[in-house]
C-alpha cells in the first residue's frame, strides 16, 4: 500500500482551490450539454407538431425512446463506473450522445429521429449518474452539498439555455440546428475532459493504491504550501466487488428505496409536466414562438432552484430541504390549475419549476450519491436512476391519456400526488448526510478490507 492514509481522508482535509473549480467545470460542461440535449425536446416536439411532422402519439414515442435509452445508460453506467472507473465511463457516454445528436441533424423522418433519440438516451442516462456521483468524491464534507448544488446550477441552466436557444433558433433555422449545437458541444467537452484525473477514492477501493497516491500527490502539490495533516485510517484498502445484491440487503435497502422514490418522483415532475409545457400551450392555440416565450420565463426556475439548493443544502440539510420543497411544489401544482390567466399561470409555473429544480439539486445532485459508499456508489445511484428512467418510459403515454381525458388538470393531479409521496418517503425514511464524510456515511458493518468503523446509527 502506497499510503497509510486513506484517499478519503487526504481529499477531505484539502481546502477548496483551483483544482476543485477545474473539476466542477469539466464535469459541469458535460452535464450542461447532457441536459441541453434532454431539454431541447420540449421546443423541438412543439415545433414538429406545428409543422405536421409529428403528433402527440409520435412525440410520446420520441420521449419513451429517450427513456428506454436512459434506462440502459443509467444501469450500465452504474456497473461500468464501479468496475472500470469514473473517467472511462463519462468519456464513453459523452461520445455516444454527441455522435447520435449530430446524426439526428440529418434524420429524414420522425421514426429515424426516434431511433437516434434512443442512442442519445443511452449516453444521456449515463452522464447524469456519473457526474453527480463523481463531484462528491473530490469535495470535502463541509462543502459537498453546496458544490453538488453548484453542479446542479450549471446543469439546470441548460433548461433555460435550451428553451431560450430554441426560441431564437427554431423559428429561423429549424429544429435540426438544436441537435447540431448539442452534438458539437458534447464532443468539444469530451476532448477537454481527457485530462481530468480518475477519482482517488475509486482507485483505492479497487486496490490501485499506488495510482491513487500519485493522483493525490499531484493534487496536493498544486497547492504549493503546507496542508493540514489528514487523519489516518488503519487498514484502509480495497474491498471485494459486492455485486448488485448489496443494494437490496440490510442495512442498504432502505437507502436504495429512498433513492429510487426520489428519482421516480422527480422524473414524473420533469417529464410528466416540464417537458410537455410547450406542447400543451401549442395545443391551447398559441403559436410556437409564443409557447416558447412563456416556457422560457418558466424555465428560469431551473437555475433559480439550483441556486436555492446551494444555500439550503448546508443549512437546512438534504432531507429537510427535500421534504419542504416537495410540499411547496405540490401546493404550486394545485395553484397552477386554478390560475385564471396565462400571465398568472406563467408566474406560478416559474415557482413550480423553481421547486422542482431545487429538488433536483438537493436530491439527485447531492443526496442520492451520498447514500452509498465508494465501492458501489455508482451502482446504487445507477439502479435508482434506472428506476426513474423506467418510470419515464410510461410517463409520456400516461400524460397523453390524461390530457385526452381532461386536459392539463389531470396531468397536474398526477404531479401533485408524486410530490406528496416523495415528501412522506424522504421525511419518514431518509437520513441526514450534511457535513459527514462519505466514509462515515457507509451503512452497516464495514466490508472486508474497508478498514472503517461502522457508520453511526441512521438519523
């Protein structure tokens, strides 16, 4: 073993520096274009309906194909990320969705576009799993939640960017230009991220301790000054691959279920409502330009919600913040259905978007990766994300049916129910992770070679 000090202890005592900011922007750039590629669907599908190139049925198939690809991407990212490393996996997924996006520029018909969207989905699902889990492995405990929210700010700014760019680009240049922007951006980030280091925590967990030590030494050398001494952890070393079964045994299953509920309910919120707003407005008689204009204002709630997450994560905490945000979002969902004018509905929609993306920052970005230890962090995150993506396959079909039955009101009723279920689940069964090291949060008895005391009782 190259060091008697664990990688986690060496990373956790480092002050925030230019190294951390570089990691944030390298991961964030990839996740920005990932989200841009996801969120461009709203504007594009509205335009396709208006042009007669598609209809609600084909739009639902497009969204479902996205989720089928995301299911495969999320699950495979969890397995590959824990087995072959974070760096290998996030580079592979960037390449996949970047090339598929460029191919979509030349799609001759809607069904070809749907098939290409499946391949985009594979890369898109993997990026989200890898990005949020990886940033937490580099950031010290006192700032980890805040920096996960910073990453969410970058990521969810893509909601506003995709809507605004769609508003400016689609009426003039057509929907194909949107895929070109996403594909070129993704491949540019793929090239920039070739220099990003592997996670020392992961390297140590698989027994590559000398390599972990080299990466850590390089990081420490970048400070050019004496650093605080890390706390030694006796016997730190690799653990055997626990497989997927560990996620469903005691004491991990409670965390797996909480993470799964958060993913499913947030997917219901985003892809059962947010992604459909431009189409709903077009169906109500607005022009594509007007619908994208209203949605652009609402979408400002994406970065605003993520910014609120950066404030709340280290003050109110992840569990309490998620619970409160879920209840407030449910109340706003009810208010949206009662709004007497388009202007008031837009303001309420902005508040609803804000709460939804606050939950993304607190739940998906910060909370879920903290629930699982390094040796199966991506597996746990990936399985929970996969459940959300599976739900996403059926959500568009459900939205079409609900909208046909009663317009937007039944769709909002589904959203409110999902939000209240999330509030109950997280509030009753979640644990608080604020200001605790990732190693301290490891559930139950330590595995062979982990060399860490069992985590304190769930709280």
